[in-house]
C-alpha cells in the first residue's frame, strides 16, 4: 500500500504484521497434552460417584454428607474459582498455571484415599475443584492462539472428547473397583499399610497426574494473538452486559445440556431400581458405550464445524450445538420411560451423542464473539455458568422429585422430566438464539467488544 504526499511522491504505508501461529506439530502436541489432562480431570472428579457405598460404610457418612461431597464441595469452588483464574490466564504464563492446577487436583485426589472423616474428604474434594478450574480457561485461550478461526473446530472437539473419554474410563474403573471391593480384599502400600479398594482407587487415579503436571512446565507458551494485554474483570462483565441478549440465549443452550448430563448421575440408580441392573453392570455398559459414542460424535462435530466455517458459514458451530440439543432433549425424555432396559439404554446413548455434538462446538461458537484480551475470562465465566446450572439443578432436582413427587421407585420419571422442562423452552427459542448469534457475528463483537 502507498499514500500520496503533497509533493506527489508515493510513500509506503505500514501494513499490519501477518499473524503467526505455532507450527502445526507443536500446536497439536499441546492440544493432545491438554486433552489428556482433561481426561484425567474427569476421571478424578467422577470416580467418587461410583464409590459411594464403600466410602459410606468405611467412614460412616450419611446420604446428605455424600450429596455435599458430590455437589457443592466440588461445584462451587470449581465454578467460582474460574473467574480469577481466567483473569490470571489473560496475563500470566498459561502452561504454568495448568501445571499448578494439575498438580493440585491430582494430589487432592490421591489424598482423598487417605481421608479418615467427612471434613478431610470435603477439603480434598474442594481442592480437586480448585485445581480443575485452571484447565479449561487456559486450554481454550491456548488453542485459540495456536489455530486460526477456521481451523479451531477440530482441536477444540478433540479437547472436548475428553469429557466422554474421562467419564467412560471412570465408569469402567468404578465397575472394576466395585466388583473387587466385594471380595473384601485390601492392598498393601509402602509406608501406608493396607488400604481398601476405594482408597486404592483414589491413589491409582490421582498419582499419575503429578507426572502430567510436570510435563506442562516444558510446554512452550504460544504468542497471544490479537491482544497486547489482558482486560480486567470489569471489561469482561461490560462486554457480556452490553450484549446480554445473545449471551443469555447462548448460555441457556449449554446450561440445559449440563443439567441433563449431570442429572444422569442418577442413571445407575435408575437402572437398578427400574430394570434390576446391578450398579457394576450398568457402569461397565455405560463406560464402554461412552468410549465408543462420545469421542466419535465429538470429533465428527468438530470436523463438520471446520468444514462449514471454512466455506463461510461462521454460525456453523452454533447450528451444530443446537442440532445436538434437538437430538438430546427428546431421547433423554423418552428413554427412561421405556419398559425394555436395552431400548432405554440405546436411546439414552443416542442422547449422549447429541450432547456430545453440543459440547464439541460450544467454545468454538463462543470464541468469535469474545474479544481476545478477555478470552480466558469469558471462557471461565461460561464454564462457571454451565457448571453451576448443571451440578446444582440436575442431581438436586432429581432427588427432590424422588422425595416429593414420584417416590424412590419412580426415579425414572424424575430423570425423564428434567430434559422436557428445561430443554423444551430453550428449543422453542432456538430460532431467536440463532438469529441473535448471527447478528453478533455480523457486528463482529469479538473484535469491537
């Protein structure tokens, strides 16, 4: 480019520097390592739900105390710590923050196996939540600085596939532990002495994470793209408030998804009470199904997102997310009501595939409407909102409906009602949500916000 001066001579003008992303090999190595970390985090957070009975027996806990460990002890700190950690991620070296978080949650998981009372286990569970809160805000910021917009779908989908992988591995490990604990065997550990099956499970899933945390100290930090300095929390809230309608509709889609997903923590009980399946049998079948259905669905959604985005359809991630919810809501409503156990299980797995599509493209859809300087903070706010909605509404409301409406043996009706009540209105508003999202893309609020 050039510009004419008063003398008529043309002088070259400065052109903006080309955006330089990391080499593909280095970028994908980082994504793979982040995905492994996400898998480990889901195994560590999920394993407690499959060890409830032996923990209750050993520590003498009540159902209410177990409920506190499953929900508030993890959810409140996991959700709320994301905002200050996202703020930190927009300013400091993200790979080191991830390393510290992995080390904290892995150590806390291992120490859960040494807890001798409710208070110690509560503190350990809380620490797992704080550690895991570091991962996703940093991960999405790192991925967005390593790939251009039209190529982010696949790496984000690969990272998101860890939800299914981690949940599936936790279910399989839980099934093995439940079967093993029934024999009354104990394992001898150096310095620790004999430990029961549930204690051994926490140590086995927690200790390897310490090595993974150390690896992140060696990962190179990509250069931040599109921002010289991170914005403060006020900038994040101003941006969301200024575009409140689009963010409210956007979040509603993914809050419904997490509410359904976390309510499925009752599925093992549902199949035991309704169809007579032992918990370990359901855990085994569910683990295998999640490993087969989840990653394939997530990566297919990511590939489709990249393909359509590269063809100029910037709203493709949001359309795929809404399509996944349109599959999940009816299947997760009808599935538990069927009289045949395998038919119910199959329909619920189809619902899981739909939720995987929604999960895979959630942050891919969020990043284009988020300014780079507050990217980690907005991602942290997103995870806070969907985590609080899912963990506080899903499991809690199923339990309340069991106690107050349907009774313990009617748990399948409680599980079926939630997708209908929460998902129905959000699906009815889907055309408005998509229209607001397209308008946000046209106004380029991710750059001008």
